[in-house]
C-alpha cells in the first residue's frame, strides 16, 4: 500500500497529511472532517484541492494530524498539505492547483511585541498634559 506524507503550514498551524488509496474517508485528528471542522466553509476549504485538481476524492483516504494555531489556519494548512500530496501523486495537477493559489505557503506571521509599546505597533495613549 503506497502512502504519501506531506506537511502544510499556515501561521502557527502545522498539518501532517497522509494520502493513500482507499474509499474516500477523510479524518482529522481521529475525527470525521465535518466533525472536526464544524463550519461548512472550513471543511470545503480543507478538501478543495480534490475539486480543483479534478481528482475523485473517493479514490483516496486522507488522514490528517493537525495542531497549533486556530481553526482557520488549520484548515489552510490541511489544504496546503493535501495539495502537495496530490502534486506528488500526479505532476499534471500542479498548474491547476497553482492557479488556484493552493501551492504557495502563506508567509504572514504575527509580528512580535516591541518594548515600550502595548502591542506590536500600538503605542501608549498620548497625554498632552
């Protein structure tokens, strides 16, 4: 049984995605996809590489271990990891995934807090007197 592992990242969320031939089961941290991502938009985002690449989702089992970050960052990291798995499986899916923006890792991270400031950029309230 051939199995592929790829990693997807977004902000501080990291997803390890295992893709193997199967019946179309999609589990995230031992739970069903729709249970782990309760909102329809997040579960659609996580499994959207199948639709964009034109691959039948019923042909593969997807097992995901994801941690860190929030629920939206986790869904994005699953999408990146799944896109990488599909590209590794079939190189012809890359142009469609790249056009949809699923291949690029989003580099935006939280800016660190600076000393003398209340947050990263927010200063203390100005007092004239």
